[in-house]
C-alpha cells in the first residue's frame, strides 16, 4: 500500500482552503487564474500590482509548471522592489512547484531560503508555512525522520498563532507520518483534531482529505469495507469541489485497495481514472505509482502488451523523479540551514558581547574620569 503523494495533498489543501473556501474550488482556481492573466495583459497596471498578480497566480494555479513560471517572474520583481514578504512567498511557491514536479532537491533548496528569510525578518507565520512544506518534501522522499522534525516545528509555531487552517493541515501531515511509522492510533488522533478545525472553519476540502487519509488507517488495520466506503466518500466530496488533484490520488489508492482484495476489474478502472487525471495535471509521482500498479494488473490479466506499456511508463517517470538516493544531499540542506541559523545566532551573540565590552570600557573610562575630576577639585578645595 503506497501513498507518498498524500503528503503533497496535505500541503496543497491549505492553499485551497485559504483562497477558496467553498464549492467548485479547483474550477474556481482555474477561472481565477485566467481572470488574473487577463488583467496582467493590461499594460496600464503598475509594476507593484503586476507583482501581486503574478504572485497570486503562482499560488492558486493548479499547474506546477505554470506556478513555477509565474513565481520566478514575481520573484524577480519582488527583489527589484525589495518586497521581503513577497520574496519569501515566491521562494515558497517555487519550492512547492518543484516538489509537485518531482524535483525534491530544488524544492528543498527554495523552501529553506524562504524559511531562512522568514526567520530573519520575523515572519513566524511564513516560517511555519515553510517548515510544513519542508516536512512534506522530506516525507515524499521517504525521509520520515526529517519530515517529523519539521512537522513538529511547524505545529509548535502554529499553536501560538491564530491560523487554525494551517495548523489543521500540519496536523493532517503529522497524522500521515504517524500512519507511515505504524502509529495508527496516534494518526487517528491527529486526523480527528485536524477535522475539528476544518469543520469549525467550514473547510469541506480539509474534511475530505481527513476522511480519505483516515480510510488508509482502516485499510492498514484490515477493515477493507470501512476503507473502501471512506475513500469513495472522500472522492465524492472532492468531485463536488472539483478538486482533480485529490481525486487522482484517492482513485489510485482505491486501485491498490481493490488489487489487494482481488477485485481486478475495479482496480483497473479506478487506477486508469487516477492516472488520467494525474497526466492532465502533470503529477509525476502519481503517474509513476499508477503506472506500476497498472503494469502488474494487466500482467495478472495476461495482457502483456499493456503490462509492458505501463511498465515502460513507470520506468520513465521513476527515473525522472529524485528519490531516496538524494536523501543524504537533502539532509545536508537541513544541516546547512540549521548551521546558518546557528551562525546568525553566534554573530548576534558576538555583537552583543562586543557591545558589552564597549559599554564596560566606556563605564570604566567615565568612572576613572570622575575620580580624576573629584581628586582635582578636592585638591583645589584644600589649597583654598
């Protein structure tokens, strides 16, 4: 049972619930993207307005390629304007886009820049958002240790802020980490807390993902019927919201579930649905996983032509995605980031020590001067 893309889903939903907390989210994001593009075509808009519009497209577009294109344009303008907040946001958007394209190393590089700048300029909300995305990227690379570290960092910050949507998404992420580590009861506890926040904030898309991910726990516990019921329920909710991204992943999960229970026709149908949506959205990890499953399914059905076709597709996408062989390099990014933060702390401490020494020297000088002046006037008083 494989669900590496569920991490990407969890990180993705916070963008949806923040920008479009109602029906037809995914379609609305496409429509909004097109509307913003139309405004951008107007040559009369100011450079600052252009920056904000480019940044908005980078965040809400369902296409990772488009997100990358517009975030890079926005970042260039943000640097020219020295707009720190949008510099941070667009490094973040570039990191997310790279992860959705399967380029996990570049994803981390940009997310760590975003986190570092947010730390430096005291944007705790943006720090938490960056940490949550970093956790997702590590987890997508099967590095659950570093993923868990950054999840807890994000949750720790978010519990001090008034952003229950981002907190709910991070809790959902942490739930999946616990699920992956076999801590199923802890996973359900985190899912339930996340669901409470999603319901309070009237974010049905968040609830849909909770139901879908919790179904995977039922599956792992051997409750296939409950797992099937909730995966179908999650897909139905996401279809209402027109969220093709989540639908694609949960269709693939149903394909795996039906394969495990020997229902091959259902498995093929749902996996084909999943890979079709994944291809439309350019989701490499989902295409890879669905291709491998379809290759196995067609082999079981003795359709070796189709089995070979999907195996070739699997190999092609597998080779194009950075995987666990890059874990060391990616872990080094974390070390470099934390060393950088430590270096900054040391520099601050050294400056403070230097200032303290200066203050002490000045105080001693003034004290000595006061003594000299006192002795001088005392001597003059005696002479008179």
